[in-house]
C-alpha cells in the first residue's frame, strides 16, 4: 500500500502551520474573533463544499467516488449552522467571499482530473481535526452552545478514528509518482486559498462588508444583490410565495431549487432599480434560461407579480421600480393572447387539470397549467422549453400510466388547437 496520506501531509504541512498562525486563528483561540468573520468563513466553506461535493458526486472515477463515500456531506451542516446564527441578515466580508468564489471556479475548472478533487477532499477532511479541537472557541465567539454548531468537528468523538480510516482509504488509491504529485498540488492550492480567505476575514474593514447573494444560495456565483435589508426581506418573502404557489418546484428541484428561487428573487428586486427597458430585457433573458431548464414562464410571471404586490405596499412612492416588470408582464399577456385568442388553451388547462387530479398515484398540482405554459414558451421561440417539461412529467419511474397518458393527450390537444408551429 502506498503512503499517499504521508505524501499529502508533507506537501502541505508548512502551509498548515502558516494558516494556523494567521490573526484569524489567533483571535479565535483568544475568544476575540468577531462573529461576522466566522459567519463569512462558514459562507466561504459552503461555497467550496457546494462545488467540491457536487463534482465528487458526478465523478466517473470509481476509486475517487469510493473515497468520497468515506466523507460525510458537509453542505447540509454548514446550512444548518448558518441558520442557527441568523446569518441571512448579516453582510459578508467581500474579499473573503471573492477568494472563495475564485477557488470554487478553480475546483470546477480542474474537476476533469479527479485527482484534483482528491487533494481538496484531503484538506477539508483533515480540517475536521482542527475543527473538533476549536469547536468550543467557535461557539464561544458566536455566543452559542457547542451543540448548536454541526460543521466544526462533525465526526465528534470519532474524529481521530475517522481520520485514520480516511487516510487508509487515501492510501488504497495506490497513487505514486506523477499522479500522487497532481493530488498533492491540488491540496497545496486548496490550503493556499484557505489562507487567502482567512487572511481576508480578520481583520476586516467596514468597507469590506456587503450583502452578497451567496449568503442566500451557495451555488449562485456572483450577481447583483440588494443592499437595503428591507429589499432583501421583500425579495425573500416574494420568492417564498412563488415557491409555495407551485409545489412542482420542490418536487422537481428540491433544496437547490428553493435556494435558487430565493437568490433569483434577490436579483429580481435589484433589477427593479434599473431603467424599465433594461429590466425588461434582462427578464426576457431570464425567461429563456428558466424555461429551457424546466421552469415554465407562468412561474416567473407569478414570482414577478408577488414582487410587484410587495413593492406597491412597501415602496409605494417608487413607481419606477415596478415599470420594467409591468412592461414585461404586459408583453407576456399579449403573447398569450396572440396564441390563445379564442381561449382554447385555457379551456384545455381546466379540462386536463380535472383529468390529472383524477389519476391514481402521485401527481403535481397545476400540472396542466405548467405544461401549457411550456407549450406557449416553445411556440414563442424558446427551443427546448417543452422537452424540458414533457420529459419530467412523462417519466414512467415517477408517474403512473394514466397520468402519462393524460399528459400526452393534453399536448396533442394543444398542438391541434394551436396548429403547426411557426
């Protein structure tokens, strides 16, 4: 058996020592690290784990996939810890967030070589040893009990045994020579980037603090985010309204979909501050992206109406914030009228909604409306919009035969009502 663990440890030990000597960890051990620095650290870790765990789940290398199964998924733990500290209302230390986004992009770019994932996984699994030792310090600086934090030292009393088993699993990979060097180089990069992140986290300047979308959605990357807490709250409430109106979103996209609904909502509220023409153009782009990914335009329209309703109440004196959304929704109404002037689509939705609700087994609320909206998207020039929805709604592993027959009948009826595509 090779000693890959020893090779990785030798390559990173100097960086490990440099990391622990940073002001961040000195202040942590002294009980003086600001809670905001820890919250931003958790957010940075969530960004990195979201990327790493996603790529490990998709790797085609069976040996690397087997190694990954030795590691407990950390993203749910980070999400729980951020919830426990009330993080959504807190700004982020932006230089650290930027460094985390850069390293996340680096992991994505190198993921074609699974050995890059091995190096990063080694660093994060090894960090649980230090996390276990420092858990009480993190909790104290945050004003929490130790049992309220789940990420740091997540293996608890079994941390040493887990690390021993993980190290053995590393050695089972049998890497030597140049492949072992590639894994070691990835571990060195990961340690160096963590050093950059922690150096930015403490000390930080007031000018470094901003609300950033990754506080809402670890997968969101970097896009516009309101800085007014009132606008952020409005965005999150409107996103929740749209999410709850269409259970399809949760059934198909689960937790990832919920977070994207929230981050998209923040982007939409930030967009409301743009000139109407700019907002309308961006909404057209978003519509195409969402529809091609299985989110028909009727959902976006409902989301926009929820935002408009809230803006009319909470920012009543700023009619300009609503202008772009109103123009876009009017264009959607005109588009639908051109395709369904006689109301045939609406009647088919009503008829097939009753038929689908009568099917045995699992179903989806508003399915007929969603399918018809995807049909309209396709007819309006969004290629692939219908296929992105049809394939899911006719999946025999998900729905019974009578449901699938009803979906296909609805699509055939829509085609007959609409005539040949343009």
